[in-house]
C-alpha cells in the first residue's frame, strides 16, 4: 500500500464497509445543523407579530443545566486557545496498539482545518470495525474544532424510530451518543484529557461497548 501523506483524505483508505459508518457522522452533523437552523428561524421572529408575548418573539431560554454546561465549555475554549498544539507524531502515540481486542491498522496522522488529528481502525472481527479519531483541541484551530463539533451539541437530544442522539457521560467526561437503531452502528464522542476531542465509530457495535472501551483510553 502506498505511503499516505499527512493531508490526504483518510476516507479513501477505508474499506467499503467502513465508509457506510460515515453515514452516522453525516446524519449526526445534519441533525445539528437542522436544529441550529430551526433555532435561528425562531430567533428572527418579528416581535410585532405577537406584541407582549416573549415566547412568540422567539426568545429561547435554555434550561439551567444546559446554560451551566455551555458556560463551562466557553471557559474551556478560552483555555484551549492558549495551549500549544502537540506535534502530530505525539498525538499518534495516543492511539493504542490494541483496542477492544483488535490490533491497530490503517493509522494516519494529519490535520483538519489546521487542527492536528490522529486516527486508526480496529477490526474486531470480519464484520465489525471500530474507527478511533483523536483531535488536539489546542490553539486557535483546535479550539475551533472543539466549538464546531462539541460545543454545538451541548444539551442536544433527538430521537426517531430509526435513530437517536443524546448527551451521555463517558469515563467521567461529557459526551454524546448517536445510534442507528436498525443497524446498531453507533458513534460516541467525548472531550477528555483536558484537550482532546475523541470520536469512536462502530459498525455493528452498540453504544454500551463503545462507551466502555472509550473510558479505557489513556489520553495523558
């Protein structure tokens, strides 16, 4: 296999069945953008349409827990901006040689929008693959990833007959869980090690197994 460069798109090296897992992330992001769009539409409601009615004016009041969570994330973002990003190879060293009983394969280091990231695949068996991705959220680029892919989902909950997204705790860290109910393909994302945004995508791997494995990662 030809050597991969740091800026190549990792997806072109993934097997076809792993590409199917990307549907999870796309759905996950789509839900987020849709929610943001709906909130923006509400916030631009003309107060003249319903004078005296603050709810009709589009005033959105998040609950206390969400406000506290968002406030903590804003503070963390400011702290992350002051940190120096880790070299890519040092970030790659955080990828375990074995994970969930499988050896590391297709590992890769590079950057996304200027933020360093490392990723690898672990073939649990012939039909089950787990993909681990770790972003260093230090510096201006890394804190931007933290804001876009993590802060934007603070307090978000969504469920349909086919899938769901919800906030969870992973190894004592705040995170999010998204699953396709029909395929049992799941994604868990959490912020750990005081600077890393970690995502685990599992094909035919339920969220409980992913969360248990994620809690075992050594990020310091």
